[in-house]
C-alpha cells in the first residue's frame, strides 16, 4: 500500500461538518440520530444540527433570531443523540432528545455513527470522530458517507443494518420499554420508518467494491471474527493498522497475536503499525505505541512501524492535528479489505475480552487495488513516516483506550428514564428508580433545589415511578444526583431529562407574546419566521426608545370600532398564509401538533382574535376553521392520514368552543352555528 499512497497535500480532504448539510433536491429534513462517546452539546446544536436543518441565524451574532429559527425548525424535525453515560451533557435544548447509554461490565458506547434523513435522501456517516470541537475542527479523523437517493445507492442492507445497530444501542439506554411517549418511543418510530424506506430501495450494483458494517455489541462476534468472515479466498499476507490508542504492554502483545490470526500461516507475512509520533529537535523519534508490539507472535511474522506526525505542515504552516483516525487494511495480491470506523487497536475496541465497547466500523471489500476506488481508499490513509530501523526509536507505550480512561463514573443504571410532562394537569417530572438504587442518594435541580432523597424514597415504599410536580417556569434539561456506594465513597452525575411530548413545550417569549396585528403580519409575510419576528421586536424597541406609549392590556391595544370591515382583507391574507404553512410536508405527530397548537397556528390566531376583537371574533374564528378544513395535508414518515384527521378534529372542536364563547349578534351567531355544523359533520 505504501507505493500507492499520496502525500497529505495531494489527498482529497473534506470538512466533516459539510456532510451534515443537505441539498435542495434532498427535500425537507425529517430527522437524525447520532452516537458519540464524548459529546459537546453546543457543537451538536449550533454546528451539526444547524447545517442539517439549514438554520441561517448565527447564535453569536443574532441570538434572538437563532432562538426563534431553532425553535421553528426543531419543532418540525426529529433529533436524538445516543451518548456514553459518563459523557451525557447536563445542559441542552429540550427540543432534541438525548439518551445516555450504560453497559454493565465497564464497556462504553464508543461507536460514532450518524443517520441523516431528508424527504428524498438518506445519509449514513460512519467514522472515528466524536461529536466534539477537537474532533470536527482539529483532529486527524476518518469518516465514510453512505448516500441513499433516487439512484446509484449502496446496498439497502447497509441501511437496515444501521437501523438494527441503533436499535440494539438504544436497548442499553433508559426507557427502552416505554413505547407510549418520550424519547425511546419517538426513536423507535423514526427508525421503523427508515427501515420501511430501506426495504423499498433497489439492490446495489456490485462494481469495484462491496461494503459491510462491522458492529461490536454485547454477545456478538469480535471484530477479528467478522473480518475473517468477510475475506474470501486465501488469507491475506499483509496488514496495516492505524490507531491512536493501544493496550498496555502486557495486553498489547496478545491483542496483536489475536489479530495476526487473520493472516496466512504459510510463507512470509507482515503486520505494519502506524501510531502517533514525533521527531524531537535532537533527531530522536518517539512513537506512542507499546514496545511489546516489536516482538511478533510467530517467527514467520514481521512487524513494521511508522508514525503519523501530530503537527503536520498544511499549506506550508505547522498545525496541531492529533491523530484520532482508526483503520485496518488487509491485502493479498490484488485483493484488499479496508476497515475504518471507531475501533482502536485494543482488546476493548476489537471485542477480544468480555469488557469490550460498543463499536461500529465500515469495511470495503476491494477486488482490485489498482482500480479507481481502490486508489481512493488508499489515499484516505494519512501520511506516515516509515521507520526502517527501530533500534533507536523510543516506544512510549500505548495511550489507554476509552474503556480504561474514563475517570467520571456514569449514573447508576437504577436511575432510569427522567421524563418531563406538560399537559392540562400542569408540569411534572416522572422519575424511574429501580430497587437496586444506591443505599444513599439525593436528587436535586438547579431550578427547584432538593427533589428527592433515599430516605424519602424508602419511606414511600421505594416506588419504581416517582412523580414530582414542577412549578418553575424554567424547564430542567438534567437533574443532579449524588450518591454513595457500599464503601461510602461519594459520586455525582447528571440525570438527563427528556420531554414526553415536544409539541407541549412552551414557545420562547418572543413567540408567545405576539399581538394580533403582529401575528397577521407574520402570516402574510413571505419572509422566514425568524426574520419577521426579529423585525417586529426591533420595532417594539424603537417605539420604546422614542417614548411612544405602549398599551399592555391586549384588549386596549387596538381600536376595535369597525374592526371586522377594516381588517377583513388582512385577515383573509393571513388565513391564506396559514394554509400555506400548514400544507408544507409534515413528518411526525409532534410536528403536526406544533403547527396546529403552536404560536403561529390556528389556535393562536383564534385566541388573539377573541382577545383583541371580541365583536368580530366569532365570524373570523369560523373562517379560521373553514381554512383549516381546506388544507391539503402532505404527511411524511410515520405520520398517517388517520392521525391527521384526529388531530384536526380536536382543533376544530376547540375553535368551535372559542367561537361560541365570543359575543355575536343573533344573525351572526346563526351563521357561525351553521358554519360549524357543516365543518364538524
């Protein structure tokens, strides 16, 4: 492979964030699921999700516009992060789900896979990069995209395999048995729809290479076993390993020996290790790999080494680029097998002992190394510095793998799903706690202080479900749990809170305080929601600065004399704008509810009419209902027409009640009554 490798300056490189962005032909974003070991909620939301949802606002420049745009677009798209339990983010927007994954036996969720779903396109990203700033901005990482569109797709089994993998991963997250509401129910429905779309895809054309997923899950085959099963014909005689992490000396040799079983036992064979390294000013070469790897496990096996510079020169300038990519290349004659993904060259990463990680890798089976595709694969390998003589090389030992290096204990599995519910009964927390909870623990929140402790929980009968009323206006994204183990050592960790029904979340204040005139202006404008709302907010500030009196009472904001006649045309235009918004494709029940009950939906408009024009409200609310009845819905994904009809019927009934509550002259009342009789029939 060395003879075909190009220099780093010649190789094609891509910004990882670019893979999150769609194209116009992809259609509307439906939803995404992603996994990560370490996690940065700010990067995920402001960079990854922003690209996926095509959010144009910059939170650092126009915070209010960003907040409004994020609210609108996240309310109509699904997003879920599966993250290792020790790295769950305590602070985030409740508009997207986060499920912490905890494995018994000290393994970690180490896979890095992203599933992006648009209306007409699906993309899978498999690689080495965690969802963190260093991974996406600085490290040397590797990532492979798999695109499924109208034509030229990889095998649909890759998509169904990805769905199956994610379903297994979520089984290690809290609330897996909760199928009614909450993040697990929403994720299950989303993955079911992706699987349905995968079954409709045509088989792939087998050209230069085939692809296969190599997942590492509890109870499954090791990575080495799966690689052996994929190789066809006489075993490979050469192998290259690229890894930033290795086992400690005592274990590194046995890991290498197990991996070497992939190679032929006849004739010459060799195993090449590429690891992070550097050349010191005095010429000394250091490599971050254990010295035990210098001793092959068999006399006919040769080990060779190279290092990847951590501060390479890019465009003539030295830059800090730590190696984090992980790859394996097997080769014999013209055939090759290329694996890339999350597995480090460790027992935990390859599944060689019971305490292994959850990993995911993508493997290309290349029939001709000299083909265009084979050369592209070879080019993705980072530039190396070959070590022809290792006698004077300093082997500094392998950096510890993720399963061994975490100093932060995850939240005990006894603390299950924490769900925030908001409905007509008010807000509340539903906390799942199993009988094997620590003997001493406390649960508190930043918003309401102490919520629960082990003594109170025991006195109440140690219930599996604890319900705590929530009175604070600020909603919790996590709780703080402190506990003691049997040896009275104290620990603490965040307890992630998810939302039962996203559509029930209150809108930002900027959207919840719109007047009727402002709401009409929004509905009649062709500009994006966040732009028009920011303009309205700026107008308010300008009026305050000029000393203009702003009426607080909504009933006194507008001169209602001849209101109906003066506003008829504007309201009619607003109703048409509302119809156009409602007729945009919608992919989930929560998104539908947000459109119907949200701050610019028919219920919001009807309530503003009732508050600011009580005399004309009954007639105009009937017009709102008639407009709603005429909407040509475009359901996508798991949303079915029957569910739309049920939700619309509920909204129509609410509009009827609002119209009946508004005062009206007898003739107008008769018209409104007959209109609703027809609309509700």
